């Protein structure tokens, strides 16, 4: 069973995807200064009627296993701790620091 934070993030991703086009249209109208103020105000009121999880800023990178929000490897959607525990560490990208200049 996924963590509540993971479920919340999945819900936010679905709602952002479903409402992205109409939100962007309302944002364009609300920010367009060449339009009359009444039209811009109506667009802003329509934006305010959208739910909390329809804003793209509510979508966070979270670990799909633990729900942790820090140290996420985006290729696998796992945090570094879960990646090590689940054996994905062999698949991670290795960095070669020997060829870099020191100093």
C-alpha cells in the first residue's frame, strides 16, 4: 500500500494533467494587460474556483516506495535510501571524478 504522501502526489499529478490547458488559458487572459479589466477579473475568478491540487506547484518529486521527498533519483522515482535497499544501486549512474581538474 503506498504512503499517503505518494497517494496525494499521484492525485495532484492527475488533476494537474486534466486541468492544465484550461488553467493556462485562464492565466493568459488574466495576465494579458491589453484586455479589458472586467474580462481579466472574470478569468481570475475562474482561476480561483480550481481546486488545490490543480496547480503545477503542488506536484513534488517523491519516492514511490517510502514517500520521502529528499534525495530522489528521478530516473527510478526512488530516494537514495530506498534505491540502496531495493538493489537498484547497480543500475545507478556512476561518476568518474578522476578526470576532473583538482584545484
